[in-house]
């Protein structure tokens, strides 16, 4: 039940990230047309592109991990047996991904809290007034990755196939 809830939340975050990609693309097109056709730049639209880009990664990372669709640096992973891949996954998740996610959570919390304490906005005149919300996505990223690592490890140890619905190795 807990694993399914974590994975459902991460699927929702993944969908939100997908919509961020659409918003980012539309904002970029609007920004380019406004600048090069009408010689008019809009800071808030340009910042929307940056926010969208950041949110795609921050909100979508746990979903990508859940789907086992992340980029692998290990060139041997695809050539080894399933048992060896599981061991690589366990070591990578438990000793690298989880500690890094927890460190990000630990160190980002005061950073985000300071931003919330002042309701930090853009430094640019005419920029978006919600930098504190964007910074909050760092905490969502770290928490969702940590929880997805725990859910994935539980699936591995529970004998369930991780990423069985993907073609990515």
C-alpha cells in the first residue's frame, strides 16, 4: 500500500513535469515572437521558461527512476545477468542515490526556509514573484527521490520486477 502510494505520487509529479514541458515550450515560443517580431521582451515570460526547465527535472526525476528509464553510466549493466543487475541496483540506490537525496534534503531545507521567510521573488523588475515556490521544488525532488529509492528497494527485495514496463536498460 505504501509503495503504491509513493509510486502514484511520483506518477502525478511526472505528469506535472510533462505539463511543465508544454508550458515551457509555449512560453519560449511566445518570448521569441515577442522579442524578434515585436521587439518586446517580457522578463516574467523568460523566467517562466527557466522555471519550467527546472521543474521538469526536479519533479520528473523520481518518476524516471520509478520507470527505470534513467541514464546509466555503467557500460556493463546491459551485458550482465539479471541477478548482477539487481545487485548493481541495490548498491547504487542504497549507497549512492538515497544518501545523496537525504543530503540534498538536509542542506536544502534551510535554503528553502530562508526563501519562504521573505517570500523571495525575482531580482529582476517584472520577474516572477514566487522564487520561494521554485526553491521548494528542491525539497520535493529530494523527498520524492528518497521515497522512490525506498519503494524500489522494497520491490527488489520483494521479488517484483523493477521497471518491467520499460524497454530502457
